[in-house]
C-alpha cells in the first residue's frame, strides 16, 4: 500500500513541473489508444513501471481517474466496491486490488509468507481478533488463556525458535482464567478487551495495563457464545436465547436490557448496525431489533443449517451455510435485502469468512482450507490454502492491511500474511 501511495505523491508533486515529453513516446499515440492499451496491462505495471517513462505519460495516467473507476467497476461488481477516501485515488484502488490478487496467488501456489506459530496455547483457539493498528492479534483458547501478539515480530526469523515468559517471542501480553474455563468469544473497543467463558462470566480487560482485569459480569447458570462491545455497551448473545445489554461505564456493569429472542435455541452470532441489532440464532433465523425502541423489526428464517458463520461490514452481511455457500444481504434502512448466493469451492460448512474490497475469504474446518475469491463477473477464484491443523474448529480474522490469521488446535496460530504487511 505504501508503494502506490508514494507513486501518487510523486505524481502530484510533479504536476507543476516540466510536462514536455523527452522521449516522444507519449505523443506517438492519441489518448484513446493509450487507454485501450491500459486494458492489456496490470494496474501494478502501469503505476510502477509505465508511469516512469515520461512526465506527460505519468500525468495522463494519474488524471484518467474516470478510466480507473470504470476499470475497477468491471473488476468488482456492486455492491462489493469500495469508495476511495481523500488519500486514495481510483488508480490506487485498482493498483491495490491487482496486488492483493497477485500476492494471494503466490501465497497459495508457493506457500510464501505463511508462518505457523506454535507453543502458545495448549488447547484449540476458539476466537481471534485483529485490532485496528493492523499488527496486534488477540486469541482466546479452550486452555482458559488470552494471548496478545505483536505480529510485527513475524518478520524476524531469528526469533522464531526462541521463547520468553509467555511461551513465544510473539506474545507480548497474556491473561489466564484461574478457574480453567473455555474462552468462547472476544471483542474490543479502544483499549478495552472483553471475553466470555464457559463459567458463565464476561470479563473486561485493560490492554494498556498488561491485560489487567477491570471487572467481570456474572451470568445466571448459562454463558454467552457471542458478544459485541460498542459505545461502552456490551451486547451478549446468551445460550438460553436471551440478549443481554450491559453498561460498562457503571461500577457494577448494570444490566440495562434483557430481551428474550427465542425460546427454542441459542444465539451464536450478532452484529450491530447503527440503531439496529442483527441476531442469528438456532434454528438458522435472523432477528432484527431496533435498539431505540427494542421492537423486533423482522424475523427471517434462513434455512442455512445448524450454525451459521457471519461477517458484517459497510452495510453488507455475509452468512456462510453448511453446504459451502455464502448468502449476501445488503442493509437498507431498517431491513436486510437479499443480494445473492455465492458458491465457494468448499462444499462443506463454512466456519469463518471475511470481505474486503471485493475479495471474499472463506474458511472451513472440514477440509482445513482457506479460499480466496474475487467478486467480479464471473467470480474469479484467486487461491486456496490448506491450514496446518487437525482440529474440527477454525476461527479467522482478517484486515485491510494484508493480513489474515487462522486459529486452530495443535498449539498453533496459523498466520497468512502478504508482502505489503512486511513493508
């Protein structure tokens, strides 16, 4: 990402300079022919090589933003497109999309930039999250421990065989549950980390103070399989079909809402969207609540299987079913509108999934594989990676910085990272 940003900065800085073509190449062809030739070249080659031929050609490449937008819309179809912010251009978006696809192919074909970290947990990893900084990873395990990794250390191979007080050179902080209960789910907001465990407790930790425990919430004879922390409110999906909301700003983490979602099954996934809560519970049903009035807006039977994996971002809800399909919904004001049903190469239950800039990643525990697909027309299969684990449960976290982390058993945290993360 930094390489394309430097190119854009360099192009902008030269806009006021000499625009004469020293080599004469740019004026040999009219602009329409140049744009047609761009279609036969990768955006990476154009941005990093062709733009260095002469200043007029570089200026033309940068100024043709309508072409780059059209090119991106052909490669990534609606509604999976991203809109560049003030610091990114459509050329940069196309450039990054091409780099991601190329690097994933290399990663899958040559097993480049794949690192397996062992000796951290003595039980399967049940949940993992990546923080916004792009390099901090937190894992929760059935061995009752929570580990905080600094993944910048992955680029130091001389440390891979060393150990420290936490059992691994990558672990910078660690927290233990003295009652030896499973960690079920993790969430965070700023420096506050929250975790749920099988001993009917929810704990809050301060990540700035060596994972110091701040407080805990005691549930009544049940536990939370999933939860979200947002605006100091903790939303917990309880195994008995209830949705609890706690105010973490109070000394006792007071319960502000206890909503009975379903009397027949447990809640295994929930997502937050502005003023609405999306709850997925057994048997494969999506409930939508308006948290301003706590009225149930919709109750949609999904028929996707026993347990559904979910991912939500930028108004798009992705649900993985038991047959290897991904069902996509687009949030529209107060309801989810069905977009399409995507068939992956798994043909078995999808354990975890992630979407970013038109790249869909799906993970399955049945075959221990990670599949990467580009949501173009038609869908392009980019790569397939086999995870080095024997567990029947896999969790996954990914971000926009070029990093994907898969957690399994065998004391392993499998990290898949690309070149741009190293830079």
